[in-house]
C-alpha cells in the first residue's frame, strides 16, 4: 500500500496537497477514475440487454429500475462524502467497488427482484467512484491540477457510457463469436470489480480523513457537523445550482430529447439524428479535461466557467433555432458538448470554497444538488414534450427546450456571484497582504 506521509502536527492531521505529481498518488487517482469508467459501463448494461431482460422478467421494467438507481445514487452521495471525510479513501472506496461487484452477482441470479436489488446495490457502491476520485485528486494531487483531473475523471465516465456498451452487445448477441449470455455478463462485471477493489485497496493511501472531529466516537453531532459547514456556505449552494443547471442541456436535452427533436422536428432520418446527437457526449469527453486544463493553467475558475456557459448558450440556441444544413454537420452538437465541460468547473470550486476537512462531504453535496436539479427538471421537460394527440412539431420542441436555455442563463448570472477560488486569486491575495504589511 502507499505509505502515508508523516505530519509534523499531530493535533492537525490535515495534509496539504503536494506541489509535485507523485506517481503512487497518481495511480491511486487513476484507479478511482477507472472505477468511474467501470461503473458507467455497468450502469449502461441494462439498456443494451433490454430484450433479454424483458424475456426473462415477463415485461420491460427497466424504467423503474433506473429510477430506483438514481434515487439511491443521489441519497448515497451525501453519505459517501461523510464516510470519506471520516475514514479516508482506503477504508471506503475499495469497499464501494466491492459493493458494485456484489450487486452484479445478485443481478446475475436472473429474477426481476434480484435485478432491482442488485442494481440499487450497484448505485450505493458506484457513488464512491466520482466522489472518491475527486477526493483523492483534491487530497493527494497538486492543487494547480485539480480542475483538469476532475475533468479527466468525467471524461473516463463518459467514455465508459459511450464505449462500454459495445462489449456487452457482443457478449449477448446470439450470432456473435463471443456470445456468453446476459447473466454471465454480470458475473464477468463482478469478477472485474473484485479485482479492481483489491488493486485500489493496495494502492490507496491509508490515512483517515482530514477532520480531527471525525476520528472520535461516532455520534449524531459528528455526522451532521460537516453538513452544517458545507450547507451554511453560500458558495456551496451557488456551485451546486450552477453545476446542476449547466448539466441539464446535456443530461436532458442531448441524451434524452435530441434524437427525437432532430428526427421529428428537423425531419432527419433516425440514424442521422442519433449520430448527430452522439456528438454531444463525445464533445463532453473532449471539453471536460480541456476546460479543466485551461482553468488550472490560468489559475482562475470564473472566466472559464462563464465563457464556457456563454458558448453553451450560443450553441444551444443555434441547435434549437437554426435549421439543420445551414452549418457543417456535427459542428453545433460537438461545440455544445465541448462547452458543456464548463459544468465540471463548479465541482472544483465547491471543494476549494470549503475547508479541506470536509472535502468529501462537499463532493457528496455537490453530486446531490446536481442530481436533485436533474430530478426536478426532467419530469417538467418531459411534461412539455408530451404530444397533444399528434407528433410534436418543431415549434413545440423549441418551446419544450426553453427551460433548459433559461437554466443556462440563470447559471451565467449566478456565476458572477461566485467567489473566485483559483490558484491565481490566492496568489493575488497573498501579494496584496504582503504589500499592505510592507507599506505599514
């Protein structure tokens, strides 16, 4: 295992991030980020095997199962953050991976009840992927690279969603050369998960969380204290709301409604519409690490966040109101996806705006607020998209997308009220303090 660096102050076990990138700490982060890739591939598997599950269960109940997944995922986000702060990454993240593996084994049993229980267990363990990865990045990697590594984590997640379904399809295709059946797919996932859990446990730093109050006896006060710190910080609310609103054009607009909009509203073929819509998550894979790198390079968060959101707004309005064929194919969708990488900047700002003692809780609250925003807006948008006795017209699609556009506008406005947390701002503050001291 990675040996924990010694701290010179026993009264305060909080460790500052190293100034240089250390290979062992990078490996610990990479395994967490790969866990994020893995859990996205596992999460997308039921969508690929709908026919097989429908035949086995006597009906298609994927929708209810996915809803239960996201409810468990959002609620567990709050718990996972506190556990990371209290017990540290080595005593939490590998066990989260193992829980995903156990969920896969239960799913492989074959019944609908087992599928529901197994999928919910996967959600409970999967939340440790992104929160754990961002915790490790904030704790053990150079602070000047935080936004880039959080962006890289999201990139791997999107890659898992985009590319993870192909091996699953090959495995369940009865005419394919690698056919093993859908239940053995889940057993394979479980085996991979257990191997990853062991490797992560071995590589992860072993110290506990940063807050001294977390190391005492477990009590109601010790559990709720980190939430009090995070939720009493206005910047936490701003980061959560801005991040949630900037996620909506991708998670709801592009991934749910874009194909239908292009097919029924713009009269594209279904194949062409699906290909065009797929450019948004591909752009997201590019934009998340790219905008994170730019933000780290200039040492500022707000300019990258605001400019990215403005480009999102322009690309979204173009996609909605400019007819297909006026601009080169894929250009608008790809630009929307790249600019959507700005939605990851508030994740860095959330951590930087809160004490290092609650970095895990801050990540959990951030994920919770983002999922709550999506959960509130998704049925509202779906309600607007319901056809009134006939297929939706172009105008009805445009009206249905307006709340998403409005959400980006609100996010841009709120961004101006967020405190700059980048490294350059900290350097500016130190320089000003030094100048004042010198003058006095």
